[in-house]
């Protein structure tokens, strides 16, 4: 099938190449371009007809002219998969980047990835302990969940992601996670930070890295996460691994999507992003989960930076509609020197309710988490009032709540980058902090848990 | 020009074929794998097709075959308890044929063609029948009798009819002109099914959610929109409606949403008991799941598939409720197809026909006289997911122009963990006038007045809150402080409802009325007590009041509420006397 080389390029525009009259070319087919200087580029068919073929070139079209040879390889984009992927570092198009040999494939997997039949899915219910109190208590991570970090430039989302990668474990069993890390348009500095941390903790041996950096072609970014997720699916559903996929930065991915859309002269949606961005993102995020009859799982931890800290920007907005919650990083908390600066108020884990409790975490978890949340929310609100009327104007209850909100940030949120708190430690800490408020104001706590866990009753 | 043509161009889910003799909306098979598609545009020789499956790897020159049929669903016994994709392929069958992942080129019947159902004739030889007339029944699930109807546009005299066990395609009835009637019929999804006439709705769809039934009621046969940003509880609300509303049949469309949510429904519904019949909820439910990463053209079709099934049950004389979560994803599917067709866009890239498509869809709701003269209804509840929660966008606006009930979900309320996070200040229902007679006849003569009092208290609270924000509540006069206390009781006791609590999740209308009355009693008693010299603090904090409020989580609250109110009245009076 592959063989014939065409020199029928008519137009080149941005990352797109237009060709006349070829053999029947498949939609989505992979293309090889040979430039006059002998160098090679790769691309994929975006539109195909009897008369015209549109090819998107991953490496950009610099150097392409009308004499460039175009060869259709007769197949759609596939990733060679094998157990040997574990421990490897690949570039954004799936080629070795670590100087190691080519992957010897057990098979090839279509990178677009088919949708999981909802009837074949299994509801995620296993608690993942991240060792970070704010997450474990308030936005519990569940195996098979897709839980993004909504961050913004200049905030320590990478540290949080790495801490989770280091510490994530199941309390119910000793099964371990392997990490599939996917870099999309991040800087070499950020990448080195991730890499050296994974290396230092030994996690690298159990990880697969797909790396597209800021100076790599933007178009390539569109396939990098698909490669990573294809590898994750293979490892999870063929080799029973529990895979934690971290990808960063979704915002760069979306910008690449917009770039292609603009080059194709598509009608733009909000803020110039293509109208199909929701579907496109869903095709990444929905590749998380558990399926019946397979042991492995895919948990996704995407990182995105909200342009201008704006949560209503199309990227976080569309993501929030697909993912099962979000962890929101706050500039204000970061500014006051708190790590991890997680703002629990807009953060949410949709799978938490069905997971936490006696069997997985602890019987009082729900009650404690509700009370912590409510008291902190009220305390935060009072700060605004105090700014106007002064602290003396508050009644006793409000004073206690106000002081609690400070403790919440200082003792509960704040923890070390290497501090790994067990869920019991986290919940005990919650009780300790809540005991600074008189019990009669703790209306969301069940009496039976107060009797059992309140520090006054424990000794 | 023949039945067969070949592919000329492929661009994502849009394929152009030449040499195909096709009519608009004909269903075609595309390529060597026979992918299912639908003709959506004709240009001279060329037919533009939207394909319901992934088109990667398909090449120009591959064949296209016209089936000559429009996109139709199979209607008959076997619909209930089933879960379909957007084009009525049963997901369990797809799992069997394709494995865990949904691949392509697999065809599956909407109804099980092998299974035998027991058909009991209700018509007899010599009866004159027309389209829509019931000729027999099948007990499809424990609670639902599936009525077998003569397909629309068919009529005659029954020559023979027989009871017994049949598959859905076997003939159970023959008309004098030789027309054979099977239990299964087909209907094109994009065409509304016929009925005699539409009535004005006069009965509420009781949902068991206090804020909805009491303040913003929806009529059987009405249409409601639920817009809300992510995390505000759209899906939880839709699921509660699917669980507890007193419709006889529920069609739940998961349109472009999360896979795990559908799985959750699938896990949960067979376990849950329908409060109206005492049987598993699944018995009355048909589900359609086209998750966000399943093909976008099938997502476009899914709402039509759903509403056609809903209309079919309506034609049997049932009250049907249809939940579509989310119509925004449906609109986005339209936008995506439209942009592939290079159509001139309207607002925000949506096609110019967006609002007319939305209107056509919601217009398929209604309370009707069926062809047989029965009363049936389809109630449509559409979730809307406005970008950034801003409802000035085209889908929200297009929806609000048509629906008569608006349940506005609100992010700040959700953040305060006030659920259901329906904003009582901007939500509305235009049905109270037509439903008040029902409430007066079935609940209480002063029902409308009680509702007005409750909602005006909430209005007053909103105004007072603005002052409180500035000066604190202590600066208000005592009577206004009491108003705030009463409004807080409305919010915490009445409006907040725990969708996951066994007892609190569903409240009958009678109990809703008594709870509202209890609040008003508290208000008037507290007012009297304060006028008689009682301290506000003492009066509002009587233990019997918190007992009244807390007990709603316990069994038999309806029977106990009046006693609890009497206790509260006594304690409030006593609190006044202490001074």
C-alpha cells in the first residue's frame, strides 16, 4: 500500500498542506513528507476527497515547498505498545528520547482510542490516599477518577502533582501505581523538575514519559496526550497496572487545537477555540476509569492553568463539565505562604460521596468533611465583615469561626512537600481543630461521632 | 443514479458521496465496514452524510448503500429497563459483540427479536380499528402493561387476532385488507407521532422535591429547563426527578455527559424502589447513553430517539417524563456538524436553526388526547450547561424562550452546600394558574395563598440581607430579625433537601403543604409571643422547633407533624410568659 510518493502540493498554510489528486487516501491516515534537503516530517490526513487531501504536519511546515514528496503510509496513527514502555522516555510523537532502543512492539494500538461502553464500566469506589490533608479530607481522590488541578501561572501545581505521584496509595491493598506522565508544551525547566524528582524517588523506573516541550511543534501536542493515554490503556487493561496519568498543561493543548482550527478557517467558538473542543477534551478525559472484568485502572490527574485566573475561561469551564470534580489552587493562599494552597471551597470531588466512609476511610469522614467545609466557609465570609466592623463587633460563635478559619489554613492546609499524612492523622487533626469551636456550634457533626472522636471525650 | 454510490470526501463525521440516489434523512451504510449514517444535505450529484461512527481509515471510493429508510426506532415490548446508545443500539448487546470499547460497523436491533412475549388481545375479530387503537397488551415489567397499538396511518377491520407467546416481529393480528400487525412498529425519530389534540396541562408532575413542587411546579405535559454551571447539581437534580417524579414511564437521556454517571444510574436504578409503585425503578425506565466521547452525530440523534420512545408510551395513555442531560451537548453536536458543512454560523458559532430545533424538540412535550381518545402526556426536562454559568448564551436563551418552567441552579448556593442549589429568586414557573385548581382540590383550599406567603417572605429576606451585609443583623428592629429567622427556617427546613437521604429525598405534596404551614405558624406564634413581651432569642430557640425541623428525617413525619407544631406553639407561648 505504502510506496508511491506524490509531489502534488498546491497550498501550504500554517501547519496544513493541501495536495491535489492522489490515490484514495484514508481519513486519519499517517503521512510522511520528504523535504528537498532530505529531512523527513510526519503528518496526518484531516480531510480527504477524490480531488484534494489536507494534511496536518506535526513538526510544522517550515521548509515545505511544492516539490516536497508526500507518502501515505496506509494506516492511521498507532502506538507500538509493549510492557517495555515502562521506564522509558519518549518524545511527543512517541519516539525514544532517552537514547534507548526503539520499542519492540507486542502490538499496535490506535491512538484515537474508542469510547468505553458505559455498560462495561465499573463505578469507581476505591479510596486513594494522597497524604495531602486538603485532598484526602475534602476532595477525596478515587481510583479511576479524572480529577484536574485548576491552577494558574506562578502557582505550585507541579509540586502538588509530584507529591501526589509520590504518595498516592491505596489503603485497602498494597497495589502500587505506575505513572504515565505527559508533557504538553511545558518548558524544559519544568520538565527537568518533573524528571529529576521522578528519578530521585525511583519512580522513573516505573513510569512512562511522553514529552512535548514548549519549543517542540505545537501540532504534535495534539497527539502527545493520545499516545500517553493509549499507553495507559494498554498497561491498565492488558497488564493489570493501576495507572496514574498526569498531564500538563491542558491549556497548551487547547491552544494547539485552536491553532489548527484557525489554519483550517473553521468557525471559531468562544474566545477563538473550536466549537468541538468539548468533544475533543472529552475524548481525553473520558479515557479514565475502571471496566468490568479487568484488574487495572486509569486515574487521571490533568493540570491546567486558568488564563487570567479565570475559572469561567473556556478551558477550565469545559473541563469542569467533563471531569469528576476539580482541585482549585488559590493565588491568595499561595501569597500568604501556604503550601499546598488548595482552596477547598470551589474544589470538589464528585466521586467522594460514594466512596468515603467506614469501609474505605473512616465512619466519621463525611460528617467531619461537611463540618470542616462549612465552618471554614463561614469563617472566610466573616473576614469580609471584620474588615468593615472590626473583630469586637462579632458574637462569640463568629469569633470562634473566624479564628478557626485561620487555623484551618495554618494547620490543616499547610503541610510539607514530603509530609505524608495518613487519613487517620488527617481526620484526627480535623477533630483537634474543630474542638476550638464550642460543640453546640458544630451542627453538622453527628452526635455519635462527637462522643467517639472529639478530643474532650477521647481521653 | 442507483441505490449505491461511492465516497467522494471524508471530513471527520461528515462524508460526501456521489452517485447515490438519496432523499433527505435517508439512512445509508458508508464504506466497506458499513458504518451507519444519515443524509443531511444534497448538492446536485452529491449527498452529504453524517456518520454515527468514527470514520478514521475510511477512504474515498469505498461504497455507500442507501437503505431507503429514514432514521427510525423500533417500538414494542422490550424497551423498558434497556439502555441504548444514541441510535437505539442496546449497550449490553454492543458489549457482547465488541467488548469493552465501542468499535464500529456493528448493527444491533433495538428490540430483542428472539424473546417471546405473552400477548393478550383486547380487541376481537370484526372490530374496526384505526392507527393508535389498542388491540392487546403485554405485561412488559411487573408494573407496566405495554399496550400494542395499530401503527399510525393504518386502519381496517380485524380479520383475525390471537393471544399467546410471540416474538416482536411475529404477526398477532391481521386486518381485512391483509395488513399484518406485529407487536413491533417503527417510527422515524425526527417526525412527531400523531395524536388527536393537545390539551392545556392541569395536573402537576409531583417530583417530591419541595422547592420544585411547592414554589415552581411543573405540569404533566409541560417543559422545564434547568441551566446551571458545573458542580451546581444538574445531574443530581435530573436523577432525583428520574427517581421520584410520579410519571409512569421515565426516559433518561445522557447526552454527551460522563460515562461514570451513566454507570452509576445503571448500578443504582435496579436497586431503588419507586415510591409510587413500590417496585424497582428500572421497571419504568428507558435509558439512552451517548457519552461525551461517543460519536458526535449519534449524540445529535439521541434526543430524537429518546423523545420518540417517550411519545410512543404517551400514545398508550401513560404519563411520561423525559430528562435530557444535557441539551447543551446536543446543541454542540449540531454546531460541530454545521461547521463541518461550512454553514453560515449564527450566534457563537451555533447554526442559525438552533433555536428552531430547540423549539421543535420541546414542542414534542404536551398533554394530548391520543388517537384512541385516552389522556397521555410527555413532560420534558432539559438540563442546560451554559459556559461559565452565564445564561445569556444561545442555548439557554433559546430554551428559556420556549419552556414555561425555569429552575435556575446557582453556583454560590452549591458552594454553601445548599442543595438543591435552585435559586428561588430568579427561578420561575408559569404553571401555577393552571395548576392551582388541582392543588386546591387535592391538597388544601388555601394552598396558593400559602405559596405566595412563603415566596414573599423569601423576597423580603433578600432585601433585608442587603442591609445586614452592611450593618449586621443586630442593627435591625426585632420584627425584621424575626422575618430573617423565619426565612432561614424556610431555607434550612423547607428548601434544602438531601437527595441522598432515604426519607428526605422525597416529600409528598400534602407534607410539603403542612411543612409550609408549620413555618407560617411559627412566624405568627413567635410574633404574638414577642408582642406579649417575649425575647426574640428565647422565642426562636424553643427546643420543640428544632425538634420539628429535625424530625423530617424520620419515618411517618406526615402523621407527626401536626403534633410537633402543637408542641412548638405551646413552648413559644410559654417562652413569652417567662418574662
